């Protein structure tokens, strides 16, 4: 029997019952979980234009559906699921549905950061796969269809059951959501799902971290904290960060802190102790030591030198002004 072929499956029947119970009205039923929409139709529906904003997993429990994107038609049913990229305008058609056997399906939006996190946990050494030159050189497919197997079907059912109760919703549903992404990545969708997640990302994750660090220099910043911002493991994030910047996260953040300290010294509004605190150093002596190591002088000497330059520049400007007036 081919993988993903599930006729008569008890799990498949349970999924039909679960969706039927959670989709009381014809059309779209939402509100059960952020980004989750369950659909019920009692007859075929002709082609209609639809839009989707986020990377999405689409599974049919009963009936058949087709989606046409850029002239290419993707058909899926209880034996196949569909992954759609973000910001798509497409035609959708319900091909098979009736009163006795209504069309039942769900669409779940997936955070691309979760795809990166699960991917990095699976293959940490491939953390840059989603942004490699080869991946960027290939056109990103707007959609892809794959066989639905018992493992993915099972976790989908567990997820839907978990979102219905308070404790399970808080504790188990996020874990099942992560497992869903893992199951998809295990199959032939690995490279395609990463490509779609990368296409949705507004910016490089390292850029997002650097922007955050720049505005939070006064706070403690660990590699684990930075990795958590983009949902990567610390090891995966460190590899990616060095790949992009050529430095370790620790070294780069230290340089950002000291460069900011130099700017504050030049402004001349704060004491050395205050500047040390503003750029995230708990110890003034440690700050002074690292500042000297980077710039060759103490913060006080750096300030005095710039203050002297400012005085000389002011004096020079005044002299030029007097000469001109004379």
C-alpha cells in the first residue's frame, strides 16, 4: 500500500468528525486558534478568487479541492496536503462535496520563524540552508502538494483536540504545532518549506537581532536570548551569526556596546559610570578595561582628548571670525 493512502483509517474518520464538530456553518469557521480556519461546503463551488497572507498548511479531511496559482493547478484531497506560500492571489475550487459527505478542510498559518527553529533543531549544521546561494538562485515555488501520512495526520488530530481545552491549549497545542512542522520537514517538503519560509521573512534574522541589540544595549544580552528572538537554538544561531557578520555574537555585541560608549563620551553629557551602565556593563572597571583594549585609551582620556579638540576647534573658529571682521 502506498504511503499516505488512508482509506478506512480510524484516524482519518476521527479527523472528519473533529472538523465537522468545529465547523457548524457552511463556509469559513475561524476563532478556534490564531491563523486556523476550518471550512465546510455541502456542494461543489466554482472557481473563486482568494488571497492568503501567510505561509499555510492546507489539509482536506473529506472531499477534493483545487488551487490555481500563476496558471498552475494544485489538487489535494484526504491523501494529499498542500503548502501555500505567503501573499498569494489564487483561484480556489471545491471539486467534491455533498450534503451527506460535506467538504471538510482546514488551513493553518505557520510562522516562518517556527520553520527555521525546527529545521535548525533537526540539522544544526544546515542552519544557513534557507539563505544559501543555491537556495536563493532557485525560484521559490508558490505552492506544493505532498502525500499525507499517518504521522502527520495523527499530530493534526491531536492539535485540533488540544486547542479545545484551556490547559491543553496552553501546554500541548504549541508542542503539536511544532511537531506538525517537523513532520512536514521530514518528508520531501524539507527544501521547499524552507524556501517558502525564507521568502516570507521580511529580513535576515541576524539583521532583526542586530536591530534589537542596538535598542537594548543597557540590558543583559546572552547568545541564548538572541537565538530565542529568531527561534533558533543557540548553537544554530551562533553559526548563522558568524556566517553573516564574520564575528561571534559575543564579540559583535561587545563592539556595539563600546562604539555606543564612545558616542556618549563625545556627547559629554554623562559620567563614565553612567555610560558604563547605559551600554550594559555591570562593572565600571570591566568597562574601562574593555574600552582601553578597543580604543587604546581609558574612557576619561578619550573624553579629555575630544574635549581638547572641541576647545581648539572653537578657538580656531573664533580666531577666523575675528580676522574676517578685522
